C-alpha cells in the first residue's frame, strides 16, 4: 500500500511503532477465490488483535458497498 497510496518515505503516512490508526487494504483479484481472500483478511485481523492488541473496524467494499465509514474517534 505504501507504494500506491502513501509515499513510503513520507513522515505523514508511514506506519511506526507509535502509530495509532491505520487502514489495511486486501484486494480480491481474480483468479484468487473470494473465500481465500476472506480467510486471509480474517487471519490478519486475528493476528492484529492477538499480537498488537488492535481494535478493528473491518469492512468490505464491493460494487454495491462503495463506502465505509472509517472515522475512528480519537481517545482523549
């Protein structure tokens, strides 16, 4: 994702140990079955919760679901 959406050397968008909010994108690309993409997404989510104590707001974009509310309230 860093090469396409973020400049990987940019201070603003790089992910570090102190990062608090981020978006991870997993693309469903044929001929990979959608079930395999779903399993990969679920596995990544479980690793983020177990290893990073992450709070997640998962979502799935599709031709029918074109937006996801990614606003995450910041802790005081």
